[in-house]
C-alpha cells in the first residue's frame, strides 16, 4: 500500500500518542487497519488513530465523541473527546480493543451485541445529537449503484425495492423516532473487548451514532436471517437477548417483524447495492451470497413494506 501524506502523518500521530500513554511502549510496526476514502485507521501498540471521512461535521463528531465518553460501559470511550484536524480531515484517538474473530463464527457474540444495543436504546442521549445516519448510508449505497452499475441486470430489482421504502428510510423525511439513542451501523465488526484481551464487549465506531429508529440497529442481522444468511438459532439468540435486556425496538414478545420490516428491507437494499458495485468494479459475476441479497430485493418488490412478517420467508 502506497503511503499518502495523511497516512504517514496519521501513523506518526498514533505512535506519538501510544508512547505518551505507555512507557516504555512495547514498540513494533504501526499497522494500517483500514485505508478507504471514507476512513483511515492505524494502530500502534495499544492506541488506534482514525481519520474520519472528508467533510465530517466537527460539531456532530464532537457530540458523538462526548456521547461515547459518557457511556463507557456501552461505547468504547475515546482517548480525547475532541477531534484533531489533520490534512483537512478530523482525527480521533482510541484505546485498542480485541475485535471479534472472523474465523470463529461459532463464537460470535450475538448476545453481547444485543444486550449492548438494548442498553444503548434505553439510555437517554447524554448530549444533543444529530439524527442517526443509517438512512444516509443507504442513500450513499444507492447513489454508488446508480453511478457505477446502474445498467447491471441486477440493479433493477434493487432500485425498485428502494423506491417502495417510506421516505424516512430513504433519508427524504425525518425519522419517526427523534429521541432514541442509536448506533446507526451495527455489525459484529463494531464490537471489541476492552481492556484487551478478555474485557467486556463494547461498541465502537461513533460516526453514525445519533437519535432515530432503534429498529435500524437490529436490521442487519434481521435482514441476514430473512435472506437465509444467518442461521435461525443465531437470530433467535440475538433477538431473545435484546428482549431480555429490555430493548425498546421490538415488542417484549410476539412478532417482531412489524417493527423491523422497513429497516431490514433498507439494509437488504443497501447490501445488495454495494454487492453489485463491488462485483462490477472487480469485473466478475455476483457470488452466491451477493445473489441471495439481490434475490431478496426482487421478492421484496412484490409485497409492500410493513404488510408481511418476513419478506423472504
């Protein structure tokens, strides 16, 4: 990977911050964890530095950092609640936590994720926050699909399913819930154990945190289950743990799908759109998993949202 001025200086800042925290530092190479246009993340020893997406609103990011700092048992607290400006990007610093092992799916912490979400959803926002950004991420995925692969045969059912979603799910109207604290982009990559290696699980990545519809935070596992990509027992464990912790996104018992149908459809569309873009960019056909989410969009197009308990069952 070619080092850019941003990546080089971010690496230096991570090293300096790590050395200030730990003396002597168990020094080693600084690892680049992610280097994408929407975010660059590096790690040196026990310190992680993140350059957030260009044009990130500093007021909104500061509010999200303040939220994480004030909810240390739910969100991983930042090392500093104020972002640093670096090469026209906002940079934040975090302690390193042990991530979920992608090679051990049987150990996936579904119960921990669900319990953390329920606690987050039940907690009043500790500072004024902007809307949860989940719908905006879905819009970005659809925009990329139209710009990159709008003529692909699989794009039509995805765009049709998108057109059937209510305006709030397409970020064209305010969300119907404007008070519930949400993560905005929940998946297993958003959990770490801290302190390492065996501390409690905590949620990371505050870029999409805000107030909104809590069902959005359950939507990705719900969509995977509905598409046949998440085994029923894992979905049941996740849902049961969320309910046991008093999560408000779904009723305490009975059918959860009236509350989850629209968010799950939106996440399915988002996933399908990005899958098509990825396949077209790589010059290859859709793989089996990518085809499954496109097929789910096709089925969704025949039944309006909120009128069925599960669009792919």
